[in-house]
């Protein structure tokens, strides 16, 4: 076997197997970014500066990114703004993602949506069970910090109730976690309106995700 053939065999092996059963033998890895307006890129002049848009530029051609963010969406079910009521579930099912980056919870902190931990987690579980397969890698991204805002998002509920609930739920289901809190807290200058990141805030979020993804093949 010559050196070129040997290198090609090694690359094919690396591209075919990575942890958690995610196969790279297909043309590209499909990453679904599931979330609310923070995923959507609300308030940006150019939505390519949202974290899904930045991932599309920062990751290699081995990845395909689709932004499934919905403005005002919450993870809890039974509300007009519940994520499972906007038709996005069917679109994600049709796309059949290999990876789900899941970040819902900021809007759930609003007084009109917050019931309790179990109700919130039940809604998130219903969404994920509807859009993932046995081979799908699920990554739970904790809702980011916020400050006083016009939307009614309560950072104390996010930190004290929603984040711990997601951590426990992820542990029970062997889902991976990304926590942006330390990189964003006490930095309102990285936000447009104390809730939605600006392009510099999204740059930090997307860089963190890229580092996380690159660790899969280490």
C-alpha cells in the first residue's frame, strides 16, 4: 500500500466513525439549530450574523446548518407560542438532522408561560422525541443570561429553575451540554436589547459551538 492510499484509508475511517454513533460517511453532517428568537437572530440587520449563520461560515463543507429558530417560541406545550405549534416540527422531521442544537427556555421564563419544572421539561422532551432518531446527537444549549428587558424574560427563573432542570434532564438522557453563561454574563455590551446577542455576542456563541464540535473527533 503506497503512502497516498494509506492516508486515504485513515481519512475514510475517521470520517466514518465518531463518538455517539454519528456517521460521517454521508456527504455532510446535517445540524438543526432549534430554538427561539435568539437562534433565529432577532434584531440583527443581517441574520447571517446569528449563531447558525456564523456556524455555516466557520464549519467546513462537511457540515450543513439550518436555522429552525422561531421568534417568541417556548419549549412548554399548550401555548400559542409553543414551539410544537408553528409547523417547524414537520420541517425538521423532513430534513432528518444528524445533530440537534437545542436552546429553548428564555421565553419559558415569562410569567405567562412558566408553570413548573416538570411541565417545561415535558414540553422539551416532546419536541425532541418528535424530531430525533436513535442516531441523532442531541446537544442541549442552556439559555443565555439576560437583563431587564421589555419582553418579560426573567433571568432569575432561567438561572434558578430552567438551567438546573435542563442539566438534570440532559444527564438522565445522556445528552451533551453547552453552557455559555460564564462567557456572556456581566457583558450587556454583547447584546442588542439585554436579551438578543449582537454580532459580537453571536461570535462568542458560535466559536464555543465550533470548539465543541471539533472536540468530537479528538
